[in-house]
C-alpha cells in the first residue's frame, strides 16, 4: 500500500474534515487544511502539532466558491510541503429545500458549493497530480447520490451525484497512470450537517465510527465505497430499485 504523506483536506474546520485530519495526524501524515473559519483551523493545527510533534500542519482560509483562490491555495500547499500526495475534496453544503417552494437561492448555493466548487478543487488537484505523475484524489460524495431524493434532499442529492460522476470521468481519463481516484459515499454520520436532525435520522453513525471507517476506506484507495460499509453497502443495492413511493416514505 502506498503511504500518502502530504494530505490536503478541504472543509477541515469541522465535521468529517476535522475528524479525518485528527486520524491522519495520528498516523504521522503532514496536513494541509483549508476552510472558511481560519480561527478554528489555527486551533486545530496547534493541537495536532502538540499531540504529534513529528508532523507538519499548514492552514489557509478558503471559501471554495472563490474558484481562483482554490488554485492559489493548492499551489501554496504544494510549495510548502514539496508535493501533494492526496487531496480530499470534502468541503460541502447541505442546505437544500424542496424544489418549487421559493428557495432557489438555497438550492443554487448547495449545487454551486458541492458541484461547481468541487470541480474547481478537482481541477486544481489533478493539475498538480499530472505534473507530479502521482497522487490520490478523494471525492466525498454522499449515499444520496445513488438516487434522486425528495424534499430537502433533492438539490443536495443531485449535486452529490454530479460530483460522483465527475470523479468517475476523471478516473477513466487517468487510467494507466499512477494517479488514483476514489469516490466515497458516506451514509448518515454525525456532524454539524446532521446534528439538527440527529434525533430523527435513521441509522446515524457516531462521528468516531464514521470518521474511522472513512479513513480506513481512503487508505485502501478503492474506486468507490459506501461508508460505513454496514449497513450502507447492502442498502445501496436496495435504494437503486426501491419504488418511488417507498423511497419518499422512508427518506
């Protein structure tokens, strides 16, 4: 197994991004962390370096919807660390609303952040990987990408399906190169995005369980994986064939 020493994580100030940073730091990896909340990144970096003195942690404030800055920040990370061995496209937004209910702005922001800004991150990462002739691109999609979803999840699921398909295309384009591409589809994992609805969210995994499973999968570098594997891998088969009425009832 290839050890990816220098790892970029976007959306690293909270949730899955922060959790992955902690796990990779404990494995002795160098980290390049970016998010909008710089003060939280600084606090996280200081904590990680104190706990794991042998690693380097560099941070940048970044709104991934500022596409030009995405490219600038990734290049700055490479300059500081020497190489970028893995980029985890994790930054995302989950504020969708039912279509046709007067919330176009919320749905637009969700799609722009999860898909268009995701494209910018993939472009920046793969450009560097092509120059290096090495690297691992990880795209954090969602279990909801497997099927069109109702209500508040409609735009969100569409955006996550889009970024998953983008990753698939990049993977095909990079066949027979040393560059690897992994798409992960998390199920319900405790985070800031799920916390408000955690009391009624079915099959919700704890943050610790979810992040541990996520990091383990990323280290194996599969083409695509549901996380955690149980129960989301068998459910992925069912959700593709479930009648729309059943899907609407339980999602």
